[in-house]
C-alpha cells in the first residue's frame, strides 16, 4: 500500500515543490518553484514552527510574562524577548487617559 501526501508551499500554497537537500539534523528541505522560497515541514525546535510568533504577541497582549510564555510554548525566554524586540516597530496604538490615541512605548 502506497501512501501519497499532497505537499503545498507554506508561503504561496503552490504544490510545485522540489526537494532541496537535507538539514543538519537530517530532515528534508523543500523549495517552491513558484515563490522560490525554501522551508521544512517539520522542525525540532518549537520557535521555528509556524504561528509561534503570533502566539507570543497574543500572549503578551494578554498579560503573560516572558518566562511564562517560554514555559508554555516550550521555547527559550531569550527567543521570546527577541521576537518582542523585533515586533517593537509594530507598536500597538492604545488610547491614553485623555482619550487620544498614541503609540504604546514599552520600556521607556
């Protein structure tokens, strides 16, 4: 019995994929002929998985601490801090006490 799975690009959802070698730990790498991006379908480290960065931002907005986020998601607290620092340019706009909308500045 042969089992065939339809693979799609994580970025453009195209199914025009070719094998692109193996990573250092032996997992298969893929390359999309449509968008020319390379990726893997399975990652050993949780921080590389799809959707983790969005979860970090969401948990931060729900008042979870850095250590708590790292523990829940199974990633390093340093990785959580790195993602939050990179996202600092996309600061949320929050109303102040006077009702005016300003950019939220964290750490100043």
